[in-house]
C-alpha cells in the first residue's frame, strides 16, 4: 500500500490502446473528416438549390400577378408575352455563352 497512484507503469493493454487511439485519430483526421465535409457540402448545396428554386418560383408568380393586376389591367396575355420575351432573352444569352464539347477521337 505504499505505492502512490501516480507512479503507475503502463502495461501492455494501456500501450496497445494508446496505439489504437492514435491510429483511430489519424484515420479520423485523414479519411473520415474529409468525407464528412464533402457530405455536408453536398447536403447544404442541395438544400440551397432547392430553396433557390422555390424562391425563384414564388418571385415569378408574384411578378406575374403584380403585372396582371396593376400594370396591364387584367390583360393576362400581355403579361405572358412580357414574361415569355424575358425568358427567351435570358435563354438566348445563356445559349450564346455555351462552349462546344470537344470532339472525341474515335
């Protein structure tokens, strides 16, 4: 009973668990952490894209209703013409910005 609790030599089990703990920390830092970060990036990106689609849809619906009621005095065809022209212009701009896919060797 003269042994102090602080003067304890590590036995084989303590040394083995120490090595196992270091190996698991290295595995976590080198493999699991990047995988979890990539998973978070994909999940949050998916949520943001869905949120943007919903907000854009609500914005278009609101603009169409506002234009029909206040700008064109219940003439819905004028609103559809304006929204169609804007959509066509945006599509043409995007089409002009595209880059052709390089031809594959056969």
